[in-house]
């Protein structure tokens, strides 16, 4: 850090600037504080000369919007975005965005402190990045925001702080006529060849980062600097220093052919099947890094808001500097001469200066050198060398590496997350020469610097990382300039030159970004696949798993099947539109109940094999929703209207009117033999007459059924006196055996039973167990004050519970002893989360309108959380539908409206 300069803004909205945090290619970051709340933030303010370029302004805001859409897990939303107030002079007011401060170290700085990172740290780091990449790639876009300085290591896991080429830029320059040149430090074979950037490009850069984290060196180290681009395009990576367990995966990420690289989901699953958060649980940083992170936090929190009108700002050690720059452990200045006369910034993003820098084994052949005198800030480095080109005046030089000190701060991996170390759209701190290969900015017509050195490589790079392409935009927008060998990235006049983004300037308009959704901590394991229902069709009404093979979806216009192994759509069939949940009719057919008929479909192509129309099979009954199923048997209600003739009038009296009266039945049907088993008359429900039942328990001799309160007639509600009832029907004959009430359980109370004859019902704020046949109370578990229980789930010796206070838990079936209770940490009360068990009954998954949370079923250990990205486009509708979960084998299918994710579970 260093003291504020005379021309630095002092206020950013509600935040007061305390000190300069670091200076980067396209922005300056400030430590700031909200004096009213005490909240500390890291403010990223665009450089004034760049902020004046319209396309930069649009790009800056677009990358901030991308961060908002990705908020959750390892990405936190900006706290506030705007223009700075109180900027001295008449220059342009800088764009800025603020994020909550989280103690963290950039990857390059962490390697500088601790050297090559242990395998577990590399796994957590890679899994966290891949999990975020997968969310971006699910929208069909590439992130292009990876670099050693954009990936941060915090106490609870990695953070990603750049969301497009601008944020990860090694340098950025404004030219004449509103032109903008952006230089990236990380390039891929397809970029070098001038081809389109895709999601696979992110995987190549991820492979480079992981190799660097594991070895402290880049995987393309042999040979002269000027051949770096050729080596990336043609040579095999040097991975001898990578741990054997990681070598094959990293090598696959670095495949020359993008089609041969794995998906982000595959990488995340192979690195950490339990997810990055799960693997990081209990602490993941080596002691030197944990100490450095803790010391960084202490020094930032020690900064004080300067007195009104005061120009003096504390230095990094809390003592005001004497020469306008921060002191370093009492030293008067921060900049000293390094090897070869190169100045080193000893205060940038640094809080420690104890002990020597660990040796690095990178070599100067890993980058294309910047010629002397190139007027551009040095790009971020994978490893510094003594051959760094000098930085231009006013730009940061490489900083000396801090050494560890202090102690790590305790924390829980599921505590509410801090916001990222850097606000979206920012550029990471610099720490050495350009990584391989630095695509240098052309200077002048010849594209060479004042120091000569021949032509420099300038590559076409996509500028827009918008998650969803504009259907009306051109798929290929390419603008080239005369630079050495390959065209450069040039933006000017409000239009942008992009290769591979499929976007035009419309994707980075100046419209205000939507406010970020509130998100919660935790990160799910990477999905095995994702499926998005076509926008041309209405969102699915129901989803069901068939035979561990198909995910069957029904909608307003048709039914569709998705292959559970691949996530690819297999077929669609209009005949099964508006169908209820699909079931297995034996081993070779899919059964769907539509509003007018039962259908049997071929699983291979969805072809209708057989159909039974209700008007023909059930005497013109109107069939209601399914009440439940067991093996080949389904239970459902149905009704029709009959005419009851008026009685014959007495002599001299007028004949009364005939009445239309609903008659209702409860039916059992075998979907394999396609035969009705029985029907029994039941009281008709609320108009039009079909009652809605739900099977609460299946026992050997009978089934216990609850009627949904919304289908009760007003007369039944009055007669029940606010108490709900359960009916018992004989399994073989359908005969009604008894009807009972249980304590003070209301008609709306959640109720479930087990095969042993115990019924569990919500009574007030508690959960109570009863003998089903006698209604005798057995035990009671107190709930949370002001909360009510949802439908419990019985498995083995436990009853899993869910409450509207957003808590889930487990109690013993026999005694009612509370085994565990945990909060999902959803902030606002609402309906009780729906709960689902994995097939092995080892994982309990709670789903509500905000998120999905997974727990270890036996202990309540919180395993992971998931929130999807929601609307992928700035103009897209906000998704507010609740999450739903289905489990099959070792997979949990999470649905939110059109989006489906297949997560691995225990």
C-alpha cells in the first residue's frame, strides 16, 4: 500500500479512500471504508485516460455485470458501482466498483512466498476456478479472465476477480480517436493461430496456472524468448515437476487441439469430487501463506479514516510516511533499485518484509520480452527474472516478495463469505516480467519500441465476455490492423474488434446493471453435465427419472427425455404434453399420465406404444393428480358429475329440480398389466369435485392417505374443526378401514408415515410421532420459535426434518432424540425446504427458492451449497423459480426452471 496521491479521489460513493492498495494496467485499487457502518472495501477505479474512452467504459461496466451474474461460491458481487466524487482537477471522473475486502494473496505472490504449492492446495485452487468456469461455460461463453494476479488465495478457498479480457489485461492503452488496445499475458494455441476463443481456451490457461502453482514455473521454459509463441503452439509442455497425480489432468488441459481438452466440470470433479469447499475444509493454505493472509488483514484493519482536510495517510506499518510514499518497516521509501538497476515497488499489495524471497525456477525464456522504452505497464508474471524490461514512468514495477509472519485467522468454511479481494474489472498486481508470451502493444506505425528489438507480437483477442450471445449480433466480428505477423486487438470509435466472442458492442452497452442477488457461501462439486431446456418451449412442468437412464420432462406442448449419462436431449413427444411424473412400466416402457389418457412410450425414441383414454377405461371419469405409486401400482382420485333426480312430489305439489352432484373415487391401477385393480367411493372434493390425495405411508396391508387441504369442501373444513385426518385403505380391495385425527395436527400440517405404523406430523411449531392405528402420541421434538415443520423424510433409523426457519435435521425414529440440526443459512424465512436423500442415503439435500444445500445425512456436516447463475443476459428475466432435486444412483439432478445440473453425490 502507499499513501494517497494529490490527484487521487477521496470519496467513492459511501466509501472514504484510506490508501492506495495497488496500481495496475487499467485501474488503481484503493482501500476504503464506509464511516457509517465501518465496512471495509476494496475500490477499483479505472485509470482516467482509459475511462474517457467510451468502449472502455462499456467494457468496465460489462465485466462488473458479469461478476454480478456469477455471484456465489468463489465470486462475490460488487457492493457498489459508480463515478468517483471529489476528484481534483478538471479531468474525467473515473469509473469505479467496490467489493468487500477479503484477506487473500494473488497466486503469483503466494508462489513467491511459499514456492511451489502442495498438491492439495493445487487441487483446491483448480477445483474452485473450474467450478466458476463451468458456470460461465454453461451459458456458451468463455471467461478470458485468468492470470496469476486475478486468482486469489483466501483462508476458505480461491477467489476469482476478473471476468473478461479487460480485468485480466497485462496492459491497456488509449489511442487516438477513442481507440483502445488491450494486451493479455496468457495466450493459447488457437489465439496464436488467430482462431476463435472458446470455453476450451479457458481450460488451456487453467492448465498453465495449475502447472505454475505446482512447480513455480511455466510449462514452456526451454528456448529463447522470441520463440515462446511457437512453443505454445507446437511444443509439448514441460510437466516433470508436477505431482504425478495431477500430471495427466494438467497435460490434457494443455492439449493443442481445443477439442481434446476436458470440460471445466470434468476438471473440477477430478481435482475435488467433494468440491473445492469440501476439500478446503479445516484449512488449506500452507502455514506461510496463512500467516501472510492474517497479517495482511491486520494491517488493512489498522488503517484509519483521515481527518477532514488531512492529506496524510498512514503507511503500511501504520506510520505516516515522510516523503509521500509508504514506509517499509520504517524505511523512508518504497522503491529501491533491484538487480540490473530495475526499480522494485516494495509496497504494492504487500504487508510484510521479513525473510528472503524463496528461489524460483522460472527462466526468462518463458515470455516475449518487451523492448526497451515500450510505454506500457509490465504485465503480471508467472515468475520474475533479473531480465525484466524497465517499466514506463508512472507504472508499477515488480514488487519484492513479502515473507510470512503473523498467525492465520480461524474461520469456518461455511461462514458467510467475504467479497473478493479485487472488484470485478480490475487488473491484478504485477510482480515481474511478462508471462509467456506477452503480446506487446504496437507503438507507432512500426509496432516497435524506442529501444528497437524488432517487431512485437500483437494478437487478436475477444474483448467481450458477455455470458450469453445476442442472437441478432454478428457471429464473427473481426477487425485487423497492420502489426507484426498477427492482427492486434483494437477498439475505437465505440466499436470493438473481437475474434471469437460472437459479440458486438451491443453486448457492452451503458445500461445500468441489475442489482446482484444475495448469495451465500459454499460450492457444489462440478456438475457432470448441465442441460438447458430450449427457450422456444415453456419451462417443464414436471421432471422424473426413469430407470436410472432418462430424465423425463413434461411441459405445456410436449414431453422430452434427457440422457442421464450425457445430459443430451434424446427425444420429444407432443402426445405426452402436460403429463404427470413419468414412471417405469416394467423394464422397457415409460408411463406418463396426461390430462386425458395414460400413455406408454418407448424409451429409445418416445414413440407411443399404447394409450388408455380415461373416457373409455374409467367410465368418463375426470382423473385427478396421482396420489402415489409403489412398483407397478399407482393410486389416483377421479370424479364425475351425476344427475340426481328430484323425488316424486306429493299430490298437489310441484316437482323439484334435478341436481347435478359430483361423485368421487379412489382408484388403484397396475401400469404393467394396464388394468384397474379397484375403486372405492370417497367424499367429493371442492368443485369441480375431484379430491386431491397424497399417500403418506405404505404398509404391508394398507396405505395411509392425506387429503390436501385445498381440495376439502367448506363443509368438511367446518366439520374437522381445524384438525386434519388420515384415511387407511386396504391394499388389496381399496376398502376404507378407518379415518383418524392426530393431536392438534391441522389439515395443512405436513405428515408422513413409515412401514412400522408410526405417523410423524407437524403440530404447532413441533414435530410429533403417533401410533398410526391408535393415534397414541409417542414423542415430540420442539421446533424453532415461530417456525413450522415441513414434510419429514424417513430413512433407516432416522427421521430427517425440515423447518420454515430454514433448518434441517435428523431425529431418532424410536426415541425422538435430536441427532443434529443445521441451518441452510438462507437469510430470510419462508417455506420449509424440500428435502431429498441420495440413493445411498448418505447425503441429505435441501432445496428452496434461494439455493440447494447438501448435508451428510448421519452427522449433519454441511457439504456444499449451490446457486445457479440465473439470467445470463443483462436484459434477461430474473429467475425466481424454486430449486427441485431428484436423485439417481450417485447423482443428484438439480432443476431451476429451465436449467438442470447433474451433481455427483455420495
